[in-house]
């Protein structure tokens, strides 16, 4: 690997990715590229744990505050823009450090990944079928047409089931054929932060409390007055706070729902990154975390980085 290899800090929410990213960027003369899909949105600050400008320590951050909350984020658009950021950072002789836990965006940034087109009429017809037949019926159809894709998409995830069937109809190929493979187009060193489940759950509870103290309700109220698109309105923390503002949940109920939703998100993120054999895992609680991360970077730059040790057991933060 060359000295320009991108460093990626990945893993579940609330493990300290932003702090490690800042520390590495400071030590390596780096600039940060965001890979958190919700931090793309302007005004969604408290609920996404977005670093304030003062907290960024003067380090340039890219792909933050680039979308209006009324817009729906596009992975394809993100890939184009973020890869250009990597190119520009490298042209300045600086080190790109990608930070965030949105697995699809991480894969789009680094891996070979196709983006099949869409057809509004096909999608509308499939969405009408979901309403009439239920998502499980369409999932059964997907299972027949593309068992690999069906195995990775839950039967209740109507949006992804519809998208998979749409791609199959438009391309005549399995949806799974267009999914990203573990093949880098952009050389990267992925450092994953793992955390004991009990500790992670406690961190999540503390984060939710801090968000409410920092004005999450006021933030969501202001965003709702401006208008929220479908993607932003469904984000963890925002959907529950909207329900609070609508009187559907009490404050404690909203807090509990956000914490539960964040725990589910963390498990999902750990499952996504845990399946990637290229991730080098470090303990988020390690007091020498920064030094150990820098050792991985030095080994990668010197071309002597050993492949990650693949643990056959579920990662700790996925344990029951």
C-alpha cells in the first residue's frame, strides 16, 4: 500500500469513530471524509452526533452538510462526490481519513459497485403490489428469482424488496449481481472499532441523554417547520422525536425508543462490517487505541500489513 492509502474508521455507532478519526487526521496531516449517510444533511446535527466546527480542531471535513433535509440521499451521487474529495485531498499531499458507520456508503466509496437505473412505472407497480399483497408475498417472489438477495433482505423491508425486484426486471439479472463485492477500487485500510455490548448499550443511553440536553427536540421542531424528506424523517432519533412532537409518544417513551432504535442500528452495523474480512478490528476501550491504529497505518504504508484475523465467533457487540 502506498502512503496515500485511505484510512477508514468503521464500526457501530457510539464507539468513538469520530474521536479516533480526528486523532489520526491530526497525526497524519489528514482531512476527513464523512461516510455517515445522515451527516450529509444540513441542520441534522444533534441527532446525528455531528461534530461542531469547533470540535473539528481545524481539520477539513468533507461530505458534511451537503444535502437539504428535503432531499433523498443518493449513494451513486455520494460515490462520485466523495471519490473526487479523495482525489483532491491526495493532490494536496494530505491523507484522506474516512469516518462513519453507513456500510453501503463505505462500500460505495472504496469498492467496485454498480448502480442500476430506476423506472418510476415499474417501481409504482411493485409498490402497489406491496399494498395489495403485502411485502412477504413479494419477498417470496424475490426468493424464487434471486435466493441470494432474498437471504440478505428481511421480508418486512418492503423498500429493499421492491428495489431488488425492480432491478431484476430492468436488467434481467439477479439483484445480487449488482451488489458490491469485497474488491477495492480505491485502496484502503479499514479499522473497525469493536465494543463490549454492555458498554456499548451504556454509551448509547448516555448519548441519547446528551442529545436531549443539547436541544434535539428544538432541532427537530425547526427541521419539521422547514420540511423533512422521507429519508431524513425516518432517521433514528428524528422519527421518534417527530412522534414526540406529534403527541404520539411521551418524552421518556421517545428517549427509550431512540435508545432501542440506536441499539438495533449498532447491531446492524456490526453485522455489516463484521462480514467484511478486510476490516482490522480494535477494541474501542483500549487506552492505547490511537497508538495501535497508527501501528496498523505504518504497517500498511510499509507494505507489511498482515491480513486481519477472522474470528469465527460473533463479534462481542453482537453477543446476546
